[in-house]
C-alpha cells in the first residue's frame, strides 16, 4: 500500500469510528460519506490492478471461495452449496473426459 493510501485508510477508519458518537442528525451523513470514500478507494484499487500485470489465477479459486462462504450459511444452505459444488465438479470431469477423447481421436 502506498503512503497516501495508508493515510487515507486511517482517515476513513477515524471517521467511521466517530459515527456512533456524533448527533443523530449527523450520523447518517457521516456514515454515507465514509462509505463513499471506501467505494472511491475500492474503485482506485481496481483501476490500478487493470493497468498492472495480472498474476495467474489460483487453480483452487472456486474451492477457496466456497470455503470462505460456507461458514456464513445455514446448515441447509451449506448442504445445497455442497451439492452444487459436487455437480460442478462432475461437469468439469465430464468435460475433461470429452476433451481427452477428442485429443485421442486426433492421433
């Protein structure tokens, strides 16, 4: 993180920490201002990534994403997500088998 970004982050955190301590009439405006600054920083971050060279995607990105989401779900939804992941894995396996068959036919 650049020095400017760190300083900006500290400012945003300080303003966010102040929200519950200001009068009710100012809380909404201050909270919205903080969120807008956070959104601006997010946009700047992703704009800078677009110009930088992107690293190769982690091959386990789906698994990592599911593992991050899973604890936030109810047991019923966790099971549904597990079922969906299993179906996706089966589809991927089938696609790999079909690709392999096509490669073998070329020879």
